[in-house]
């Protein structure tokens, strides 16, 4: 339904219009001006309480080989003082996390190509970047201090990137802030995984921290399709009449009931209350709608299938 359809149906419920034209006289001007707020309120209530606007986006997880041994890379290297050194051949990019006070130096061909004085108390700071290693020389990453520091998730990559920001993290779990990917995220609906084994399956192996961060296993390569419940776009006084509301037809059909119940309070509280009751009953029925069938997979513990 278009925004004009919604407005016309709302006016008709307040006995102020007939046919397909919205009157523009003094009797309806204030009602029409107040419609965007009433519509946004009604849509938001329904879109966050059972009649979700479902959208999707994808996240591709593609682990990059670390030139350092796994145990060396993932161990937390904690020192009271002294040096910690990592070295590998053909290094073109790096990633590490460090806390405390120390000096970090990356050396190639006996030259310091990166130097940083770290002063990060009570929190790990992430560093990542690219190296201009045209001759595929070895690189040495050294941490040095006479004070306590700790290093973890160290990676020296052979992979080449154009920008520092493209270098992947090497933490065991990879975190994505969903609002950095989509602006209208409200909550997760379901997640599907596409990989080698299984090929395609609904998955619960993605963790959610808080309500806006998704956590993936770094070593599980594949494509994750995240279906999410979206916040509706805001309707304003400038919204075109031809704008098609991104709502299911059954949801759009009852929106005028809610809008009329809000707009008609000052004129006739009895009629407004009646519309609100009708909307509550209709919305409850939509929330309790019969679910559609879904594909399921059965595995027998005894092995007969």
C-alpha cells in the first residue's frame, strides 16, 4: 500500500472523506499534518513486536594463513620487562594486539620500517598494517620494554593489501558491529551458513554479544547470510504519496486503525478507543498467525538414516 492509500483509509475512518481523494480543507489539514508521527509510531510498534521487516546481508569469512605457528601466534606473551620477537619470511602485512608500555619495531633488510611507542593501560590496542616488501624479504617484529607489557593474536601475513584497514584480525573470534554494515538493524532473525561441509544450513554457531555485535569463528571459512529484523524507514511530511510502505499487506491494512485511534482522541474518545481495540485484536491475530513450513534435517543416533 502507498502512503496515499494509508492516509485516505485513515481519513475515511474518521468520516472525513469518500472516494479516492483526500480533502485539503480546514477539516482535514491538521489530521493530515499529524499523520506521519502516528504512522511511525504504529509501524515501529508492529515492526518490533512480531511483524518484523525482514532484510538480509552477507558476511564472508575467509581465513588468511598466518606465517607464524598457531601456538606462538595465539599465546598471550606477557613480560615484566625485556624483548619479545617474531620473525617470518615473505611478510607483506601484520596484525597484533598489545597492552602496557613498550616500543614496537618492525625490521626489514636491517632497516626499521615501523616504530611505535605503546602506552595502553588496562586494554589491548590493535595495530595492523601493510609492508612495502617488494623483494619478499623476512620481517622481524620486536617488542621491547623495561616495564610490564603483554602481546597477543600476533600475525605476520604473506597476503598483500592496498590499505591498512583491509588487513584481517587474527583473534580466535572475529567481531562485526552490525550497525557498521546496515543502519536499520533491530535484531537477528536467522543465520544461514554456506560452506564446504555442510554446504548450506541454518546455523546457531554465530554468537551475539550485546545486541549489535556478531561473533564468528575465524577458522570456519564460508559465507554467512544474516536475516535481520529491520527498523522501518521514517515517514515525514515530505514523504511522497506514491511511496510504497515496506510492510506486509496484512500489516499495512490495519495501520489506519491505529492512526485513526490516535488522531481522533480529542474529537471522540469513544470512537478512538473502539479503533484502538480493533487494532489490538487484529495485531494479536497477526502475531499468532500459523507459521509456514520449513525444511528440516533429521539424523538418527542409531545410524539408520
